[in-house]
């Protein structure tokens, strides 16, 4: 999970740039799309959420999502994958450059630590 701060408002609010970043991340991470990315505009709620773009792509290895909050200069991304050895620094660098983020926080969650090695049902 990556949260980016003080990004460029115009880039964060550009539907085509947000959508193209989904395609580029899939290629950059050598993953395989199950379907074309989807993108939606959320108008916000005038309280905490000022609105922005949400993009998601289903991949064989799970999914990638990006949520932008242009008025806050904020981006939140999830690269959820079962692929071993993903290079997080590549994702951070890509997002920083693409949206001109000044700072990023990351949370790495190791999941499926007890994932079964064999099928338990036929």
C-alpha cells in the first residue's frame, strides 16, 4: 500500500493519466491483465473526501488500484499480489514520477503466510 503526498493537482485529476498508469504498472511489474482497467470519478462528500478518480485493474496475480484526491494532492494505491519478489521501490518511483509526489508512505502487508501447499478439496 502506498500513500503519496503533495502531488500535482492537474496530474491527479487527469482521467487519462490515472488510467494510463494502470496499464503502465501492469507492464512494469510484468503482470497479466484479466480485463481492461476501469476508472470512475467519485464526486466526494464535502466532509473528508473532496472527490477524485478511482481506477482498478484485475490481474492474474490479484489487483492494482489507485485513488486520487486532487484537491488534497493525495494518492492512495494498492498493489495486491501473490507474486513473490515484487520490487516495491519500482512502484514508488513510478508513482512519484507520474504524479509528481513529494513524499510517500508505504505499508507492506505479508499475506497468506499459511497458504496451503496442496489442494484440500477435489
